[in-house]
């Protein structure tokens, strides 16, 4: 949920001569971790070069930005598709979200000359993929270099106005219960209105990286765009295969009753395959679906669910502002009532768009209450306010051991010692196992002379 920084990234325009840079000698078809950038050895990455690579060739490169620097995990999602289509993967160890922007600037400043100098890259086909805050890193790279051929934006908190001065193709993707689903949908609509090359893919899941099957769709989409734009040779067999696959998936969606999603995919096919393949069949099927009464009903349901989600997000902002601005925090029950948590939980059990929207609202609310709001308020030691936030998060989901532990800490710091011990017991019941932290965490110091806390320590001693 990181908003794109306004930092101006100064990319190197002059690179060392090839003789000055040690060549990379790595095994093909394997993930190689912890490669240090020549421009800044503190910046490292995971590299994958497909087994089909032969010396002297230049290949498409995908730069991957995970919001926690989990380079191998993120690179593995694209591995099979990269092997199939002959792409190189460069996945950063150093990108971060939900904190200072400087680590991302340093990562890009080191990775860009690395790709331009040590990697056998096709300079016209450098792509970037990012999840959550990593999507903002991918966009920053595209905007500051002007040399990124496409972006995979997964679960990003991106805004349409960030793309007003960019025509980079965007493959947007989000889980159907991702709290950033709404932003990805709005971005896709904005890009469609501008006739910017774009595609929106969804999968069953919450705020997480895309599955490998969708990663393959993204790479295949960029392969088609590259053929259309003359960045690679035409491959009639591949075009025919990908068209048939897309059409089959659209028909399957329609057969499952997902008419809005099916029609959107078909319209995207028309745009993607224009100039590559006759799209009359896709257009005819899209026209047929969109003329159906059930499609119109579903379209209204989608609009209603979006309005519901938007009102929920506005309510969240209002209530969190109320909590932040209060000298004495309101009772948990009052705040829960204002947030309509009980109503949201009931709605989340419903099928269809309403249920999905409610689950996204609850997910976003839980994240705001268990992470973002506490992070801001803990710096000011407003422990009573943070305790209310954690209590609300637990009303939404009571299975997160870390939230229970954090609640114990702020209750201890605010003088609610018995309640702190109770929260700690709940954390342990839900699997909290960082026992050394129990023995050393200064936040729990107010509890250390209590017998019930000593019993907890004794029960988890090695």
C-alpha cells in the first residue's frame, strides 16, 4: 500500500567499459542467489538465465521487485515462463515497502547499470514486475528511465494520475480478495480509456504475489505486444496457440457464469491481437455476452459492490481519524459499531460480488488496524490508542498470534497488566513461539514481577 514517491531517481547514463566489469559466469537454467552489483556490491540479486541461452544472444529481461526483498520467492513465480520464452530474471534482494523509500532508490541505481552492462539484455525488451509496494518501484523505474517495455503490477496501491505521463504497457493483476483490488481495477479502466496497452488478470486469493499460471499469462502478453510492435520476430504458431488459449479461457469463464470477466477478457483480446490475428470470433462472442440480460445484471452487481467497497474505505478513514484525533480513545465496541465490523463479517459470508467486496474491506481494515495505524502511533507512544486498534483487528480476525502479542505489549505499556497477560496467553495459544522475545522484550518489563507472567515464562523455557 505504498504510495509512489516523488523522489527523482538519477540513473547512470555512462557505464564502465565492458573490460572494466567482471563478466558473469553462471550455470544456465538455475536460480543463482546473492549476486553483487558491480556499481554497488551492497546491492544483490537473484539471477536466472534460461537453459536455452547461447553466448552472443540478447534476451528479454524481467526485473522483479518484492516488497520484502524475497528475491528467490518472487523469481520462482516467473521461472517456468521465463524458461519457455527465453527470458532472463533479475530479482532484487533489497527492495522494500512500508518504510523509507531510499532502499528502493539504491536498488534501482545499482540494478539498472547491471542490466545494461553485465546482463545479455535486449535493451528494447526490459520489463519490470512488482508486488504491492514493489509495483511502485517498477513504475518508478519505467518513468525515470523511459526504457521499460512493460510493467507487471501485482496488488499495487497505484493511482491513475501516476500514469498520466506514461504510455508503458501494464499487466495489472490482483487477488479477488486483495485490499488493493479496487486500485488495480481503476487503473485498468483508466488505461483502457487512454488506449494504453493494458490487461487485468485476477486470481482467487488475497494480498499476495500472482500464481505462476498468471505470471505465464503476463509474459505471453508481452510476447504478443513485442511481435505486434516489431520488437521480436513474428511467430504465427505461437500467435495461433495463444489466441486459441485466450479464447478457450474466455469461453470457460462464460460457461461458469462469470460474464463480466469473460467479456473483459474478450475485449482485451481484440486489442492485444489487433494486427496479429483475426479477432472477429472474440468480438462476436463479446457482443453476444454483453447483449445478454444476465450480463447487464452482473454489471450492476459489480457497480453496487464497488460502491459498497468505496463507502467502507471512506468509513475506515473517518473512524481511524476519529481514533487518532481523540485524547482518550473511544470504547472498542463503539469503534467497532462505527466500522460496521459485524455487518461486514456477515456480508463476507455471502456469495458473489457482495461477499468478495466485504472480504476485501475486512482485509484492508485488518491491515490498517494491525499495521499501518499502530506503526504511526507507536512512534508517539500512544499505547492506549494502539491497543484499541489491535483489539479491533482481533475482532475481525482472532487467529493472528503476532497481533495478540503486540496487543500484550501495548497493554503492558499502558498499565493494563492483567489484560496484557491475557493477550499474551492468547498469542501462545495461537502459535506464538518467539520465546526469546518474551524473555527480553522491554515492552513486557511491566509484567516481569507478576506470578502469572513468570508461569508463562516457565512454561516456554527450553
